[in-house]
């Protein structure tokens, strides 16, 4: 009697599980197909409107040169995997409330924050590229101009990464230990310097850096003054006539040069 009831209960559980399993597989297959089609359409559409060219002109395209996918393909992949997350969520919801559905719902709820963080990083990278070009162009004549340009770009990019982490909700867990490490390093340097070990070496090094900066700045000013004086001299009304007369006299002298005295 007990064995018969056990078999009946097992059969009823199996019979009730099979429709749920079929529904799960159907939702999974349809969701995968729709996600794949939408991802391909987004990738081709973004490539058709010129997203890759626009990002390349904006300075972000160089980050995708070593990547496996381009910018449009990456966007298509993101759409595809986001669609898969929704597909798995819908598929597991067929079985009712369960831990997998809860986890997937939490991940899906975080996706908008992740997209905004990614946009912040991309925009910040473009700004950092522009800042590096501007600083490098303004200080291109100095030996340390390129270093200052890279430092400025890294600073701007670091601010963007911190903002992105803050948007993603992981800033406190990531930036606080980094900030503590930086402050501890600076504190150690100050302690050693206050003890006297780094005062004289740093004074000499700063003096050398300032001397180099002063010499190169003076050289740039002299070159600018020379170019301005040259352009002013060439722009005078008699400068062109004087240059023409000098060239004629030089040609006449060269023509009389081979003549020999009798």
C-alpha cells in the first residue's frame, strides 16, 4: 500500500515536471534565437551608421585595434548577452520562485548601472585623449612635454574610472583601499623626508628639473622671437626688392668670375 502510494506520488511529480521542463526549453530556445537576431541587427546597424569611424576619429578607436571585436560588434555582443540574461530569467521563472531567478533578477537590475558606467569610461577616454593631444601640442617643444601630457591624460582617465565605479556601486569597496594605500605611501615618504634622508637629494633633483625647464622655456621664447623678427623683416616693402637686387648682384659676380685678365 505504501509502495503504491510512493509510486503514484513519484509519477504525479514527474508528470507535473515534464510540462514545466518543456516550457523551460521552449522559452530558452526562442529567447536565444531572438537575442541572437537582435544582437546581429544592432551590430550591423551601428556599423552602418558609422559608429566605428566616429569612435576612431574621437580617439577611442585605438583601444579596439587589439580587441577581438570592433565597437559595433561589441555593442551587438552586449545586447546578445543581456538578451540571454532575460531569457534565462524568463525560463527559470517557469518553475516558480527559485534562487536562480532571484540571482538573475539582481543581475538584470544592475545592468543599467553597468551601461552608464561603461558610457562614462568611454566618454572619459575621449576627453583624456583630447587633453593629451592639447597638452602635447602646447608643450611639444619641451623634453618633459610628453610626460606631462600622459600624466594629465591618466589623471582625467582615473577620475572617469572612479566615477564609473561609483556608478556601478563598487567604488567604496575598490577606491577606499587604493586611497588608503596612496595615503600610506605619501605618509611614509613624508616620514622619511622629515627624518632628513630625502631632503638634500630631492632639493638637488628639483633644482635640476627647474633649471632644465627654465632653459627650455628660454630657448622656446628665443625661437619665437627670432621667427617673429624674421617674419616682420620679410614683410617689409623693401625686403623683397633688396633680396631681388642681392640675387642679381650675386648672379653678375658669378658671371664675371671666370673672366681672366689679358
